[in-house]
């Protein structure tokens, strides 16, 4: 059974699954643009659906935020092996994947407040995040290290934590470019000859 917002639901019709995916993509875009407090009306407009459709799929804002978070974690996790198979080099795959991860982190801001101190749900999401993304990052790092492109002494958790720290507290500070700092971090992984 598919899982939605921490709840298990019966098998959905194909059009309902498409609607849900469209809603998740629209909500993610709205969260990137305006944060997790983006008006539900804006999300409905982006998705081309009525407000009732959103509330049918996600009865509360917390349900929607959690579903978007899980959706983006899953997309980021699936992208790693795809990029590794299709990029010119493992380092290029790693750099592109890190860009996707940084985009994901933007939607994560405000997650804790959206869950309104529901620490159990927040901890479950954090565990899901680690379980899905650390192995993918480690796979990309190992491939780039095996190809002799980067140093081999950096782990997946360590790199994700460093990227997260570089991206923390960015909103509202136009003098700081987190993406540029992350690019410098990834460039710094290169092996020196």
C-alpha cells in the first residue's frame, strides 16, 4: 500500500495518483518560492486543481508538508543511480546530484514549525531522510573515488551534513550564496596531483 503523509491508504486509481503527484510537485515549487507557509490556494492554482482536491489528499498542512518532504527525498534518492549511469564522470554525477540535494534543502526550511512540535513525526522524517539519502551519497562518493577523481576519505553522512550546514540559515541574507559555497566544497573534494 502506498504511504501518504505518514498514513497508509488503499490502492488509488491512476488519475488519483497523477493528481497527487501533480499536487506534490506544485507544493514543492510553492515551498521553494514561498516556504512551507505558502497559501494552499497558490498550490491549488499551480497544480490546476480545486482546494477540495488538496484537502482530500492532505487533510492538514502538516500532511502536505510531510508528503512533499518524502516525495522529494524519494526523487533525490532515485536520481543518484540515474545520474551515475548517465553522466560523463562519477564526479559530474556527484556534482549534479548535490545540486538536486541543495534544491531539496530549500523546501526543508520551516519543516519543524509546520509540524508544530510533533517531534515524533519530525524524527521519523529525519530517519527516513538519512536511510534514503546517505547510501546514495556514499555510492556517488565511492564511484568518484574509485575513478580517482576525488579523495576517498569523505563519507556520505559527513558530506550531507556539511552541505546542510552550508545551506542553513540562508533565507533573507542576500550577501550569502549557499549554492556557491557548496560548489566550492565539491570542488575541494578533487584529488590534487
